């Protein structure tokens, strides 16, 4: 997987340019492998989308990066420090939104500011108030009475008010209605106006990725399949439509990088990674009258990559070809 290989495995990445680094990160729960030897780097100032179905291992990975869960093997670093020994001063530079946005139901929204302020050396009450207002939350409301979207807004307010260098979001939009999701994404975009700040967010809601991410990683049932810029991903994943004089043949030739195939009356639609020109020739040899390339959105490309159809034994190769 060329895009996520470490440049020098014997040395840690420069924290001035790489904010998060995983090296062979692995976690077992009993005999079940939740995360299988993954390695990647997150550039400073990026919006890094960590994508996978529910149960793929996203939360486990985030908890290991944050030092909340010990890896079975491998290691992680964040802000230049080993995740297993994060100092309080380093943790104060990291904002973390946990999956599900848990709250103390008895505490009023306004009280959360005082509660959170006590754990961090930096606190910006103006940011806290602005985010609360942005989500339409009355500070006098008990947290247990908030909607899902308002709870997400409260968590985001507490996270942004500490003015973190790194924002770690674990499936932040799950359970939110479209308006609340849009508000959350707009707040994320606002946060990264300062390009020294970095967002790492896990998600299985792929339209969110299209709007905000500039780097993507795909975790497919514990295995990291892709790690590259969003532009590289768009370039390397293509859609082909092959038209036949009648029903397409049921048996296809071996197509390297095949992610997904769908059929209609006289057409095959294929989504392929690392297209090299041979696929078009192979389709013509089995009777295709025409083979055309069509535009594909980042969301559709990601869906094809994490779907159940096609050959899943390869990695996306950002230098061309497959491994």
C-alpha cells in the first residue's frame, strides 16, 4: 500500500508535518482480530477521514491512538509522543468526541463549561458560547433533555473551547438528522480555517467525506485497504460501462482491481481501482461493443471499495498497479 508506507521505519515521523502515526497497530479481543497490523500517517493541517462499516475497527483504532486502549502489537504516536505514555500537557492539546455523545443527564448545559474548564489549561468561553448558540441550545437546559443533534453540539462546544491542535471525532454524525449533520460539518470546516489544526474523524456516512475530507483511509474488517489523499483516490478508482449487443456474459475474465459489478439488460457497470487499459481490451474480447469511462463521485467510489462485491484481496496502489 504505497500511500501509507512509512518513509523510514526506524525513525519516528517529524511531528511538525505528521500529527498521528500508526505502525503495525494490532488489537485482538480474545481470538477476534479487531485491528490487523495497520500503518498510516496523518499530515498536520489535514481533514483525515477514517472510513469503514460498523464493526470494522474504527473505534478500537482511535482508542489506541489516544492511549485509552493498549494494542496487542504495534504502536501509535500523536503530536510526537508515544500514545501509551501521553503526558497531561499533550492530552490538553487533543480534543476528543466519543461515539454516541454521552452526557450527564442531570447537568445543565451551562454547567458543562465550568466542569470541562477544570481539566484544561486553556478555555475559550466565547467559542463554547458560539457553538452552543450555533446549535440553538439554551444553556439552562439539562443535558438529558437535549436532542441527538444538540448533544453533538454540546460535545463539539466542549471540544473546540479548549482550542485543541488535533480534533479526534469518533463517528460524530451517527444518529443525527440532515440539518444537525450539516451544522456539525460546517463547524468542522470552521475549525480547520487555521491549517495548523488537524481533524481525524471516523465515519460510515460517506457523503460527509465528500464534503470535508482531503485524506481518506478505508478500514475493511480490521484491514487497512486504502490510505491516500482524496484526490488520489478519485484518480485511481474509475467507473466503466460496457455495452453488449444482448445480455452480457455471466462469466467475466479476471479483472485486476475489480471492486464492483452491476448488470442491466445489455450493460455491465464496473468500478475498478488502478485502471491500466487492459480491462477495456478484455471486455471487448468477450463481446462488448463499446467501453466508456464515466465520472464517479468520491462517495460512490468509497461505497464500491467497502462493498461485498468484487475482488477484495488487493490494496489501492497510488503509484499504479496492484499489490
